[in-house]
């Protein structure tokens, strides 16, 4: 992208006791010139920068895969933003209409599959992804396929002008590449083309999420968050309609990346390889801590989250955000805790967490199920029983959350695993 110099002040935070004091510095110029209004930022992105090799350093065993994942997520993010521009401009007259969602979800999945196959032409693609093209192949959905293909080819023309435009049939076949069963043997890419679909339609937060499993373990993750500010967020950034800012403000739109043992990094979703190292902030006390939870009450038990917060002594209101954008925000220190307690019959899918988990871990956070067990990605497309939820936090706050949860469960009863359907 063409870049006009822009300086953004950032605060450095260092994780852990005895770490360096907070500093301020001027960030390197990045991004294009903004053509829209910029508001005053009350806080800035938490970034720490001990010497690190970078997410795609030649010494990383996953350097090639990291570049491939970043390229794929960026390509898909362009499509998502293009669809949101149409959404905002009223080209989609009915927000309850599933069409824009369909186009963005399916189009993003097709582009990620295309991009990975292009980078690794001699490696069979194993992709565990959310969408499939079964319904799209029905004759009545011809117009939808045509619209998806149009958006896919527009994104390709932007990032890969030499590429041959795809046909509708090719797009459908790419979408159906996502049918891998995954598992604990070999390598599998894991994709949620749009995590937070309701946020996407509501012009709030969403994320393109791509992870890589190697022998059942997440070893690489990339989150593209086109509507997440590159500075620390507040409640204002969670509201309905915030997506419109991303089209004119170059400080909006974040990418988070991490590979095992290489650290976690952030940068612009539409810039180059993210190189700004991030750490969770483990220095905050419960009285200063914020917790994040799903925007949608139907996705998580907010009453339980509040009870835990009360038990721990958290006084600040929660940040309610859609999608794995929460994992990115937690990784850079915007908040200290993420809690998720879905309906007990809900089966968690691995693409809803894979990319975010490795980013959290490389930033120094802890993520477990509600019983304190690590998440097991080796068992296929779904997780086993997670004891009612997922908790991610800085190490000290995670311990406090788990203690509070055990106390509440002792009083109210342990969540019971529902019978298999
Ligand atoms: Mg999705």
C-alpha cells in the first residue's frame, strides 16, 4: 500500500514483575493518509519491545507459513471490507437479509483457500473451515454465487492483478476445500472466514481468523480485525455502527500474528507483516482490571461473568466485543480477562479459538476451559466438553478467576455435560 507518514504515540507496557517502566515513544509512520476525521484517543496501544526476531524471521520454523497466512487473511479482509462498504452505503437494503453475510463469509473462505493453494501448490491443502458450498450449489442460489465470485475477483484484482479471474464453479470448489476433519496427525489450517458474523452485519467487530495445527497443537495464528483500532479500545469502539470508521481512518484495522516460540505481534491489517511485539499486561490489580465478553448475550452467560467479576473485585464494566478481536485486544493489554460461558449444549468449534489462542499464549496470557484444562485442538472440528466455558487472562488474573469460578460452582452446582445428541 502507498504510505503517507503518520505518527501515533504509543505506550510501552512490559509484562511481569521487575520489568522496565512504562515509556512513551513515537511509533514509526505507517498506513495511508487518512481522509476522514480522527478522534482523540484516550488510550494507546500497549506494546512492549524487547529484542525479538519478528514473526516471519528466517529462524522461525513457520516463517513461510506465517507470510502465507498473513497474505491470505489480508486478501480476505479486503473482501470483507468491500462488502461492509456496500452494507454501509445502503446497497443492502435489509440488514436482516443474510446475503451480505453469505457473500462475505463464503468469499473470504474461497480467497483464503486460493491464497494457501497458490503459496503451497505442491502440498495438499487440509483446511478445517466453517463454511461449505452445499447450499450454494442449489440452482436458486446462482445469483448469490455470482455476487460472491464478483467480490472474490475484485479482491484478487487488487492484491494479485496478474491472477486469472475465477469462475463461479472454481469459487465453490475453493469453499469446499474447508471440509478437513483435522485431528492430531499432520498439519491442518483452521479457518473462520468471518468470526463474529452478527458483529459484521451490525457494523461492529469481526475477525478473519486463520490458524495452523501441527500434530494437534496450534503453532501459528493470524487475526485480521478490519474494524479494531490500533490503539487501546474503550466502550465506544464496541458500539453498533463503528465499522464505518475503518473506511476512512488508517488507525482503524488491526492484525495480530504469532507463531510458537516467536512472540506475538500487531500491525495494520492492510499494511505489511506486523512487527510490533505485544504482551498482555500482568501488572493490573482486579480493581484496575477490565474483562471482555461476547457482545451477544446469546453467546455467553453475562450473569455468570458478572458474578465472577464481583467475587474477584473487578469494578470496571465489561467490554463487550464480537469475535476473536477480543483475543487480539487482550493480547496487547486493552483488558486483562476474557470470559465465555455459552449454553451448555453448544459445541465449541476449533476455528472459533485456534488463531486467537496462540496469539494469547505468545503474548503471555493463559487460556483454559472452565475447569482449568488447556484447550485440546487434536480431536477434530469440535472441542470435547469444556466444562461450561473458556477463560483467558493474564496469569495472575486467571488464577483469581478460576478460584472465583470454583467457589461459585461449589455454591451453585457444577455445570453438567449434556448427553450426546
Ligand atoms: Mg464464521
